[in-house]
C-alpha cells in the first residue's frame, strides 16, 4: 500500500502524560513526554460569521499526520511553538479504494490559552 509523503510538511510534537513510575504510596507518577512527528500538514479551520462585517474566523487547526501515528484525545499538540488541544476523536483515513493509499491521521485542534 502506498502512503503519501509531504515534502514540505513540518515537524509537530505530541505531548502526552505517561506513567514513568510509582510514588511511595503506590500511585502512578506521570510525566509529560514529547515525541516529534516529521512531515505533518497543518491548515486553519474556519467558520463563517456575519457579524461586524467579518466573514471568516479561524477557530482552530486541522492536522494531518502520517499513517500509523497514534493520537489520544487527551494529548496536546505543539505546532509552530503553540500548544493545542485535541478537540475531537482523531480520524484514521482508511485505504483509498482507487489509489491504494492512506492519507493519514486527521486531528482537529484548538489553541490552548490561559
């Protein structure tokens, strides 16, 4: 099966809280672990609003990761040094019946503020 390559894609990072041990009381100790993913494609997600003479408002980002990358709904994604939350279940594009390729994993993001 062929997989697309994005020669002008960019590096993003997945930040995930992972169990790295246990404390003296037997509770899990979690630490933020960051994994860099090369070749991602990022584009703005917009909505149309007809107030104050503004037509388009950027409401977040859509991220396309290479096939096989696992993203959890609780992960944070770092794009261009900005932190984003995953706002929907990641969608793994299945095999294309016409080209026998897979587009990758689509993730909807919202910028973390505050």
